[in-house]
């Protein structure tokens, strides 16, 4: 009689592979995703995409201490059957579906991955439909490869999670994480970074009413706004807008200026330019969750198919693409929900539109180069408008709307008529670096005052104009 070779994984190997390629902050975001998916399962898909307060009344509280991590929410809890059959399995069962809800959970690994990333043991308290129970991940669970199940115990504490929700307490913190949280200063430093990650990933959700607190500090959103001249017709600074539905995935895209194109003086101010540059680029959202934030790479169309690579002269350009679907597997996001699946056919089709819109505003910037004063007459007339307002533009807008979508190749598009410079001769920007003392020597030469208020760009322009005038005189002689 033949024997068999063991093919089952060891728990240590499984946990190591599960957690090694995800950052700690991203693992915590997975836990927040579970909270939000709980809201969606409670409320359903109805009006989710159009409601401005869909998450109102729901919250998640995160408490980070030297030896523990706690996350608590009021998002409905885990149904007992789901806990017994699916929620604590290492991966999503083929039997489990989310009944076509616009969630972001796909692979069924987020909660387990986060728990084992942070610590070696945990208690999960959850109340669903009035029933409270506890799932325990014991400290010695990984010592044996035989039993993969976790014990469940019913509890009778009416004041615990009384509104329905889940509380996860993680202890026996892993050594690398313990070092990160080894003192109050270190916890504060980590919390600051975590807050920035949450602001970038959940701004849409927070703006729709969801509250997130880190060690009692509320996370505020980072709203995205685009400049728009509200004149109904004619030339003006307005965004490019595109909408289309691919099977069960709806797409909304907006790209434009969030700030006027920079002047040479702006580019000279490198510190301010770096701050502004962090706000430029493309943001990609899947079911309210930001998966790519202010990207300026080939992934979002920069530097390919006629679009120039990102440069600080394009610092004022910002775009957003929102994908929505009741089947999250069809969304173009990676398993960590921190990137775009560039192999997605839907994303490839949408990327063509991203480049189309992007090129309008890089071309505009290049056309107006060197004529910033004239350009500002147009950009200062435009006002900042939340992208949510632009995305909510109906396919058949009222006559007074400044954005009018037109049917185009299966989708709906608004192509703005951007201003053109009266002098359409090509301009080039001259940039070079010189010793600061030498620049001050020129300031003193021209103005007899070394402290005269003038920018390096203006000094460079003055020198250019003087030599150009001499060159023209020589030519005429």
C-alpha cells in the first residue's frame, strides 16, 4: 500500500508569507476597510454613490499603546454564520459572496493579515443583530500545524458594543512593531504618519460622514478641488470631464487645474513648489477607497503617448478617476488596495481618456509659458470647486450648467474651450543656477542696493533683455 507526502502549509510559513509584503500602515487600513464594508452590508448599495452623508453616524476608534493595539467600530458587527464559516479563514471561500455590494474586500485576508502583522494573539469581540460573541486567536495557535480553527464564545454583556460593531484587541506585539511603538514619542510619530495615510486613502469616506480617531485625535479629510470658470458658455478655465459604464463598472473622471500654472518666480521658490507638487497628479478611487494618490508616473499616463513627463511646470494639474462597482473583483486595484492593476482592460480604456484630458492642460501650460501675467487674467476668474460637485454633473445638465456632457464613443465627455494666448509664438523657459553672492552683485550693480527686493528670475530676465537689446542694435547696424 502506498504512502502520501504531506502538502499542507505550516502556520509559521503561511503567516510569514501573508504579512511580509504589506506595510504596517496598509495592514491597519485593511482593518478600516472591514469597518467600511460593514457599513455597506448594513445599509446596502442603494444611494451609496450619490449620497453625501452615506457613512454619517459610523465611526472607527484606533488606540495604539506600547503593548497593544485596539480598533473598535459601530459598523454592524460580523454575522455569526460569517464568523464560523468565512471571516477567519485564510482566504475567501468560493461559497462566500457579498451579494453584489460595492465593498472593497476581495480576497478575505485583510483582518487576519493585519492581526498577524501586528501581534501574535488577539481577541475579536463582535455584536451583530443583538448577539455578542468573542473569537480568540490564542498565543500558542501557531505552535501546532494541526488545528487551524479559532474558538468562539458567546458573551452576555449588554453594554459592550451595544449599537452593534466589532472590537479587535491585539496583544503580544511583534518585536519590530514593538520597537516602533516603544515610547510615547515613537507612538506619536507613527500616529502622525498613519493619519496622513488615512487622509490620503479615506478622504471621500470621511467627507461622507465617517469618523476615524487615532488615540482620540480625529482624522480630517483632504478634499480635492479643481478650478472652474462658472461662465455658462465660451472660453474659460474648466476641467475635462468623462463618464462611462463598462458592464457593471461605472467610471467618472475629472482633470484640470487646481492652481494656476507657476510663474518663473514660483519655480524659483523650490520649497513652496515641492509642497504644491505633492498635490499634483492623478488620484484613483475604487468604491470610495483611494488606491493611488497624486501619481505622476507612467501608471497614470505621464510621459507616454504624446503626454510629457511630469515636470514642476505642470504643478497646477490634478486629476481624479473614480471606479464604482457592486462586484469589487472587477475594480482595477491591486490586492493591497494601494495600487492600480494596469493589466485591467477597463483601466487601459480609461487611461486613454486620462491622457486625453491630461494633454489638454500640459499643452495649455506650454502655450502660455512666459506669459504668466496675461494667463492669470483667466485663471484668477476661476473658482475652486469640489470634485464631488463636478462628478455629480448629470448626463443631461440644466441649461445654466457650465459643464455640458456630450455623447462620445460609448461615454460622455466635456471638452473645455481653454483660453489661447494672443501671441501664440512658442516660448521657452530658461533656467540655470548661479552663486547667490554673484546674483547679489548684479542686484547691487543694477539698483545700487544689495538688499533691493527682486527675485533671481527677474534679475536673469533683466540681463537677458539688456543683451537682447544690444544684439538687435548690432543686427541693425
